[in-house]
C-alpha cells in the first residue's frame, strides 16, 4: 500500500472539489483530489449555465477567470413568458447594478482542471473503493482522518488533517456519516427537465423562463452560437422517446409567436433528462469531515442555484481552512455548517418557489392554478415582487468579510 500525507483530502473533482483545491493551492495548503471517474468524463459533463457575481468573484480569487472574462456573457435581465406575453425582469436596475454571467459549468470545470494541471497538483482519477476513515477522532486521539482507495490495482492510504466531501449527491462521504449524526430534508418533484444542447444561435438575447399550459420551458444559451433548451417532461419519459423534431415542435408549442419566429432549430449535440429534487443535509460538518456542494444539498435548476451554492460552500470552507492553518483559530471551521446552511435554505426556498410557480403539477386543482396565476401576476406587476425575484436570482450576499476571501 502506498501511504501519503497531506493537509486536506478532497473527495470529488467536480466544481466544488476543483475550486477548493485551487483556493487551497493559492493559500499554500497541501491537498490531494481523489475522483472516481476519468478526467475526460468529468470535463465533458453538461450541467449548469449561470454564474452569480459572487461565484465569478471567487473564480477570479482562484485565478481562473481569464477565459470567463473573454467569453462569458453578462446578462442584466431575464424574461418570463406567461399567457403568450413576455415580461422582462430588469435584474440590473432592481439590484442596483448586479448581473449574472452566462458561462457553462463545463467551461468552469475545464478552467479549473487546466489550472490544476499547470500547477502540477496531485489528483487521482478513476479511483475505486474510495473510503473515508476516523474523521470524528478528537484532536487528543492518536488516530487522525485518512482516505483509502485503489487505482490501477494499487492500494493507497492518504493521511490528512481534514476531508472535504465534494463527491456529489451519490458520493461516499455523506453516506459514511453515522445515521444518528445527520438529518436530511428532501422533496422530489413529479417531473424532469429534458435538456437539449445545439449549435444554433439563441432565440433571444436573454434567458426566457416559460410558464405554459403544456408545462415549463427554458430558453438558455452557452454563447451567441450555442443554445441550451429545456422542457418539463413527465418522470416516466425516456430520452429515446424524444427525437430532435419532437423536441423542437413541443418547444414551439410552449413559446410565444415572436419567439417561434426567431427560433433556429438544429441537431442536438447533447440530450438528456434530469430529475428535479430539493435536498438538504444538516449539519454539513462531522469532526474533520466537511460536506460541500451537491454532497450536502440539491436544488431544482429553475433558480440556477446548484453550481452557485457549491461555490458559496467552498468560499466558506476555504476561508475556514486558511484561517485555521494561518492562525490556529477554529472559529471558521466551527461556524462553517451554520453559515452555509443559512444561505442554502434561502436558495432552496427560491428554487422551490420558482419551480412551484412556473411548472405544471398534475396535483394542481383549478383553485391552485388560479392562485399560481395570481401570484405570478403579482410578481410581474409589482416592483416589490420583481425585486424579490431579482435579488435572489443574482445571488444573495455571502457572510464573509472581503479579507477572508483574500487568501
Ligand atoms: P458534482 O456532482 O458536480 O461532482 C461530484 C464529483 O464527485 C463527481 O465528479 C463524481 O464523479 C465524484 N464522486 C462521486 N462519488 C465519488 C466517490 N465515491 N469517490 C470519488 N469521487 C466521487 N445547476 C445549475 O445551477 N443549473 C443547472 O442547469 C443544472 N443542471 C444540472 C443537470 C444535471 C443532470 C445535474 C446532475 C446537476 C445540474 N445542476 C445544475 C447542478 C450541478 O451543476 C451541481 O450543482 C454541481 O455539479 C455541483 O458541483 P459538485 O458539488 O462539485 O458536485
Ligand atoms: C442552463 O443554461 O443550463 C440553465 C440556465 C438557467 C437555469 C437552469 C439552467 O435556471
């Protein structure tokens, strides 16, 4: 068995793990990333598309924002289409100058992987049978946390001070916490999102969130020449049932006349159905094990919060670890879970609210539908209503002093 020692063992090489690794590297804290999949698989995953300004600031802090600054698209508003009429939410005006950046998670992952490679940092991809051990040993115990795994038939043990569980919803870290030490909260939605990526120009300059009698749709993008579209579909649907032609026809059925006229269709380069759930783990820290990102929480993508919540967890965790290693203080570590969960639950509420408001639920009675229409009409007709949507959409502030981010 190969035995290695590092300060922080990071499980998972998605956005959370990679961003944490980059911020720890910038602060001179040793770490190793252990990932179960091949690097190419991780780099190719098609997921989120919207970055909050605070996430962009964090990527700048990590020194990986060059390509993002070159090609990221600043968006100062979104459209909400209901009853055939588009209503623009002026994010920039309503939040006194904030915006979001359209930049695919695939690009974020590639930027972080490239920076990691350039810094020649240690990652183990295609790691199997990853296990986390002794993460609740007290400081006085002789034992300390360690991780074991195999790769290419070779067994490894990594001794460390801390383990960061950045291994997503299906990861091993949350599953390794004793059941009596953890509480989870979950809501599973009775529909999925059928997503299509196509190299066609976007139907509009800004995103269009569609509430229609036939179900939700979303018109998004990755660039001026690459579009991302979603349709609400029943959970029983299989992607094989959706030809490109059927997808484009159904999207047109849910759009307004002007958008149908402007829509450019083409062959899908990626097509998949993602389930929707709201999920939160409490707490997010267990001794020397921290959960971050999808390992700790999931939101329905309606509010574009998933990737951004992973970023805010990493802002808090990296700040806490840097504080510990530079001053010996445990304050950030002890406050990690509570600080993350305060922002997570607000994003969970917003994502649930947007999903509830814009999707068609079979369980909706006629009264429920009338109430939903009235709620959406109130939001769209009132500056107060639009402001609450806008300030959540651009991202609520972190509880971190600027200097804490300056590793
Ligand atoms: P990730 O799941 O990205 O990464 C976890 C990593 O850990 C993976 O690489 C996995 O292989 C690895 N891992 C798992 N188990 C392991 C083990 N035992 N040992 C080692 N490694 C292990 N968010 C949005 O904001 N907008 C969207 O439109 C959107 N669409 C999505 C569509 C899909 C299909 C999915 C699944 C998610 C979507 N999300 C979206 C949310 C998504 O972007 C996540 O929030 C984001 O990937 C979170 O990043 P991580 O926490 O790093 O988790
Ligand atoms: C995307 O472009 O993938 C996207 C954008 C906004 C969302 C969800 C997904 O709310």
